C-alpha cells in the first residue's frame, strides 16, 4: 500500500505505507477507504491465518508511519478471496463481498461489526446459490435505508450474472 504526494514544481513522491506478507494478508486488489478519524480500511484477496483473505485497518501514528491492525480473517466457510473493498454504514459497520466460499462455494456478502471494548464480529449476510448469482467480484453500495446492492459476474436466470439487493 502506498501514498503519492505532489511535489512542489510538479511530479510525485511515493511513500510505502504497508508491505504485505501472506500471514496477515496479501494481494490487495481494491482501493482503501478512510473513516472519520483518518484510518484506512481495505481487504486482501488471500492470506491471513486461514489463507482466504482479510480485512485490515491502518492507523496513522503521531509523527508519521502507520500501525496495522488485522480486523478479520476469512476461513472459507464465511468466504474465500476478497477482491473488492469494503464500505461503511452510518454506524461504523463494514460490508463487502467474497468471490468464493460459503455453503455453496459461489461467494458471500459479509458484515463486520465493531465490538464494545475492541475487535470485530463477522456475519455472513448472504451465500450465493447460482440461481441468485455467483462470484460477486465488484464492491457494494448502501442506500439510506440500509439496503445493500451489488452485482455478480455469473449465475442467475440466464447464467450471466445478477444485480442483487439485501435488505436488513
């Protein structure tokens, strides 16, 4: 993960924020998001304790640098391979998609909720069955009522993907 800052007079300066390794996540594909405090959140496609991808946070240190915090590691039952990033709802929960895994191995939609006192709890909101889609590669959007929307790249009535809505 890196930051590009404009130089006076033109050009850019690159600063590496995080080097990835497999044990705590590797192979990020999405764009990170900021919270109100300036912390960065993102996902990794693979890695973590079970090798199936992670969600992590980078917290800026006073005086420079970042502290990494592993928020969640997927284990296949709750999803494999996080390609898209995460989004926040209005109370600080994170939502995202896993390309494979779940009960039917066709991907999942997940929610991560912060626990009082620290840590996060994961919850699978949906497991794709093929008839309602397979492999949700893209990210999600959320409307004001808390409904989650996304797409799948395959499955559905004709086999070419779906647009889905998950309601609270």
